């Protein structure tokens, strides 16, 4: 159920949720023309905000969005949304930046003449102990991650149809999330999170060519180096996944979550593994550090 007391930030002002509206001609609505970021709120502050704004700006640059607000203006919008909604913990923000309102609902970016639309939506997302300990089930879907000359997966765009189609197939299969392959058949990522395996004490994730530059993913790789846990970005197949000792996913909203089953095969013991648990604790310490970036 929606929380009607939420205050939504739209182009410079907070509005009650039932009054927060954008035009039916907005580029994000008619074409998925825009970029976005999800930011976790910890102790009333936006965790790793600099990294999120950097990724947002890189995507906006790639899409040639005009009149993108400066970082200080984006930070003010974030701060006002946090304060206006009294967010402390178990919360997140969705920052959405589109090309703005088009004169007509067609593709040509020249039809957008109003300047960008900036929306910041607050949400509540408790991270329960069950989520951190109960292993997920993944299902490998037929929808692959595309090459960058088709739709660059490193742009966090509003156009998420391939991920949605993967999610639909995973839902039908009774899984928690879709595991997606790259064009060569190697494991790329999940439909909304990044994917890791552990084999013989070594942490592995995809080589990154066909996935978003995940901020949590990057922090986990950094923590592995800090904790002297061998880790690398590489290519690996489903056979490697099925015979791995542990597996987990990473994402902004929930951090690290264990995986116990992939395509009906039990991964390791089927429970959260010791390296996953160790990295979860290290990540929890990191995200609660106000000086961490």
C-alpha cells in the first residue's frame, strides 16, 4: 500500500504524494528517456551519495541530457526529501532525471523543450535479518544482457525492459530473481542486483562488461582486498555457479544477500556461507561510516 504521507520532490518543491504528478508527455513516461539512481538512507544520510551522483551524471552525459542540475542542487533536493519525510533508517530514495516534457510523444530529443524533469521519491525498505540470512532462489532466463552497441548496460536508464522480461520469467519459475547471461553465454548479472560466487575461498563476479557499474559491487570487491579475501572480476559459466561453495547478490537497498539455489541446483550447503557472512558484516560497518565513500 502506498504511503500517502510521503512528500515527493519534483522540480524544486516537495509535494504530497497524491499531488505529485508529471506530464503524460514527459520523456521518462513516453519513452523511458532518462536516468535514475536508488540511494539507501542510513542514520538520516544518503549512503555513498557522491558515487551515485557521479554515475547519474555519467549517464546523463551519455544521453546528452541538457541543463542537468549541478551536484549541489541535487544534494539539496536529496536533503530536503530526507528532512521532509523524516527518513532515518530502513528507507531509500529514487532519484529520477528525464529529458523533460516533449511537445509530441515521439522519439526525437529535439521535441523536448522544457528542460529536464527531476524527481526524488522516498520509500521505506526495511532490511530484515531474514533477508540477510535466508538464501534466495535464482533462475537463469533466456533474456541476455545486451552488448554496449545495442543498449549499453552501464547506463542506468529508465529503459529496463530486458530486465523486466527477465524478472517476469523468474517470477513464473518461482524464483526470487533472474540470473542473466552475457551474449557469449557467460554469467553477467541478475535483473536488479549483481551476482557473486565463491569457489575454494576465492570470490568471483563477472568481468563487468555487461552489467551496470554497481556501487555495492565495487565496495564488496574493495572489502575483499581489505580483508585479504582473494577476489577477481572474470568470466565464468553456469557450470562454475552450480559447483560453487557459496553465492550471493549485492544491491543498494539490501546490501549482500545469500543465494542457496540456482536453476534447481543447491549451491554449496544451500545456506549462507562464511565468506558471505563476513562480507555482510564488513559492508554493514562500511555503510554506517559517515566518512565512507
